[in-house]
C-alpha cells in the first residue's frame, strides 16, 4: 500500500491531538488534586482564616483593683470618663488635623505637649489621648462632626483616681502608660495575653509592687465585621474580671496627721506596729499629686517636679540615707553590754572632749557632762561616753552588732527602690575604695561612728525597724504595707502573714537597761519638753546629724544657710510595757532632734494612743535648742 502525503498529515494531526488531550487531561487531574487539597486536606486551615477575616476579637480592659487603708477608706479607685483619642498612623498631617480639631474641642497647649510626649513614647499605630474627661456637650459636638476627623474618636475609658491627691503619694505610687521596659516585665511574667488592650502599668510604690494583683483578667468580645472592618454585631462576650483589692496596714488618719505634722518642712516618718511589722504610717515630705501621671503628665508639670530642689519625687523614707546621729547611741550601749565592754553602773568622766591620737573630739555640751554612767549617757546624750565606747568596741564589733538590727541592709518592705545605706566596717572600706591608702581603716575613724556620724548612713525605715525590734525585745519582723488581698471573684482574703525575720540573741536584762534609759530621755532628758504631760509611758532618743563638718567651729543654727543646718532625728516607742507603735522621724535641716523631730512624734503618739487630733503642724521647740546646746 502506498502511503500518501495526506496519510502522514493525518497521523501527525492525531498525534498532536493525543498530546493536547493528554495535557488537558493532566490539567484536569491537577485541578482535581488541587481541589481535593484545598477542600479536604486544608479545609480546617482555610475555614479558620475565613473566620478570622469575619470575626474580630476585641479585648475588654478590666477594672483595676482598689487600694484601701486598714479601715477600708479608699486611697486609689477608678472612674469612667470620655476621652478624645487620635490614631497617628491614620492621619497624614497630624499638626493640621489637631489644629482643625481645636476649632471644635478646646485643646490647650499643655494637651498638645502631653500628646507629643506620648507620641514620642508610643509605637505610632496606637490610639493616644489628646483630651480626657470630655463633657457631655463636648462629646456631642465631636460626634456630630466626626466625619471631618478620620483617625480620631471618642472612647469611654476607666481612669485611675487618687481621691486624696498628694496624700501618701510616695507609698501609693502611680500608674502611667506602658513602656518597653514595662512590656519586658509583662513578658517575664507571661502576661502578654492578659495585657491586650491595657494602656497603663504601675510605675512606683504599691501600684508597681502589686501590679499583677491589681490589674485583673482581660475580657474579650467576638465581633463580626464587614469587608471594611466595621463591626456588624457581637457574637460572644467573655466579661473581664476586676483586679483584686488591696487592703493596707496603713492607718489613713494617722498618715494624714503625720503629714500635717511636718507642715512645710522636708523629711520622713515611718511608724511600725512592733508585734507584726505592719506599717502604720509612711511619710515622705514634700509629696506630689499622683493624679498628674494617670493621663500622661504634661511637660511643664514634669519639669516642676523633676527640677524642684525639694525633690518631691524621692521617697525619703526608703531611699534617703542619713547619718543617724545620737539615735545610734542606745544600740551602741546595747552592744557594749552584749560584748561585755561596759556595765550599766560603770562610769566615765567627761570633761567636754575626748582626745585620740593628735585629734580632739568635742562633746556637744561645753565643759562636759562630768561623771556619766550608761543611763546618763543616753538620757543626756553624752558624746564623750560614746567616743570612748566606740574605741573600746572596735569598728568590726560595732558593724557585726548593728547588722543584726538591720542597719545597712534593705528591710524587704513591699515597695521597690529601697536603699541599703552604709554600715561601715574594715571590709566595707576595703571594698568601697580603690586607692590602697583609702582602703585602710584608721582607728580614729571609729570614734565618730560611736555617735552616729562618720560613714554611717541609714534610711528612716531602717531606723524604724531597729527601734521596733528593740521595743519587741529582739524579735524582728519584715516591714510590710499590705494586710490582705481580696479576690474579686470569690471574695476570699489572702492574708499577708507577719514574717518574723529573726530573734536576736540578747540578754533581757540588757534590753531593760536600754529601755529604761530611753524612758528617761522622755521624762528628764532631751525628749522631756516634747513629752511633758503625756498620759502614757514612752521611750525615745533624740538625734542631731551634721550635714557638713564644722572643723572645730561652733554650730550656730540660725547663722548658717538652711540647707547646711543639721538634720533632726527622733526614734521612740510606746506604751513602754506593751508597745503598740514604734517610729523614726527625720526632719531635714531641722536642727536638733528635740527641737523639730520629737514634737512630731508626740503628735503621732497622742493620736494613736489617745485619739487626740492636732489642729496644726507640730510646733518647733526653739527652747529645746538651748537645752541641747548648753
């Protein structure tokens, strides 16, 4: 058979048709496989993505827990208010947009500065408040014109509020907008999910320490949205759980009286319940209004606080380290009894000075105190007695004994930022300095340590803890501010049990000797004027700490600048037989302890033990200057 050209063409056509058909079939197979992959194998994945596009989870910020005093008086609470907020990422020209907004809503220069500060600290896509606490009229005006302001909206938010303003501000602390540093803490606590939608975080004080108790549990709403991302309806809702309420050991009325007692003076006061370590009052003056920070503090207010020479942002009770002055002497005397360096009856003769090597250390009393035993040394606050005692004890024995009372160590109170202070010793000096000559401890340096000067530097709370331990016969408790925490869901109370830290090994007879001498201080000694006519038995010790070296010159209180005047100190407890309160008072540049600090302690004791409310700040006893300085 002859194969013609037409037959070849037909074969080629069939071949091509078969190949094309094969490609078509392969395509259908691939499409079928893809269909099976998408509709069967990946069904769950794509269904979830589709739901995500349709349903949005909106966090609901919980109400922050309350902070109340021991009598259930609210010191920190919340209120709801309308806020005008801007999302910068949705606005092209922010300045012009704010200018336009100002034609409708009152925007002050301080609002602009605060917004600018928040913007610098934010991520840009966050919604930031430019005005808060809008009136109903302002809300209505904006809502009617909202179409003109894309990227801006009115939101109802809960605000932290400190109803008593500056009251106990260093203790309560404040909250502020979350920063990167706060986010790190949230991540460390594995709380990222719980902080969705939360803008604020505790920055200082109790607000900081109990942040995760106060915050609560974030709720969520499942909201169906349209293609434009607008909410259509709510599908489900998980209600937020309010934060737990924190009840303090603090007595708000005692705190108020203590703050009032300082008047316009600077200083600190710590009052402790000796049998539990519960803080009754914690004062740092001057203080500040924590409400300024809730909304984001404006630049001008921050500058005023930050640059003030009075340093209101410093918590003097915990962070300030001061020489203890003569409030150190009862502990020195107890160390002498414990180490067998003195007996209560043993006397020294004080001519008004003590010579060590080629240096003369002066006593505050010109001409000296004459013959002095341990009782008189505390009652009259004889410096020469303690110069000699310090030399006999030696610096390392002093340091070892004082460390037992907590000097030079953080107390562990439930607020961050506590200072350690300085408890000097040969080891401390060797570690502190670099120069070999400076590392060496000189015997002459020990002498001033005996009267609470030299390198000594302790916080008021350390002094308060030490005197509370003495009042409690050597049993030391960790100071704490919170009495119990109430679970917002169940109402169950989680008690903060008092934590006895240690029982110092002391001879009860030695403790009694020191206590009786401190009773003598308030009966016939340097504290007698302040406690004249008191209806309870109290024990105390005045202290006066030098701010700068006199280099042999006489101290003239009113002749030197106020900032160079001595600090006034006082430690005390009462009633003597069964102490209910122990305290330490510091008045910066207040002069003698009997002059400025002891009258404050008298007001505190009169209220706490007798219910007497003073109507004015504690008076300055000018006559006490002459007595101390005679």
